[in-house]
């Protein structure tokens, strides 16, 4: 029995994926310099990146699909590695 292998040889770049990872829930778990207007707080004081009605992060520029607070993005966004297994899985799910 052969197990099919997904072809992941296509070029993986943030510029060609339509910001799939920007639809994920982003917990703010450390002191990131995220501007206040992009933070959502729950009833218990937990902080996440604000997402708009379209499901994408409020800090995402909808025209360019680039982060408008890139230099001040949360830790988890910095750790989400382009081309990683998680990245490929998200791209597959949303494209």
C-alpha cells in the first residue's frame, strides 16, 4: 500500500498565501507592544488580537494582505514560521 505524499514544492511566501495565518486566534501571552486598538479582551481579562467580522486579524491590511503592525506584532506571530508544517496546513485549509 502506498501513502500519497502532498506536493509542498510550490513556492511558499507570505506574499502569495492571502494571509491564511491571520485568521487564527492569537493569544497575547507576553508583553508585546501591540497597539491598544488591535486588542480584544474577554470577560476574564484574557487578551487576543482583535478580529473583524470577516474573521481576519484587525491589523491586517485587506488590500495588500500585509501586517500593519509588523514591527509590533505579537510573539506568536513572530514564531509562526513561513513554510513550517503549521503554515502549510493553514494554507491548505484556507486556499
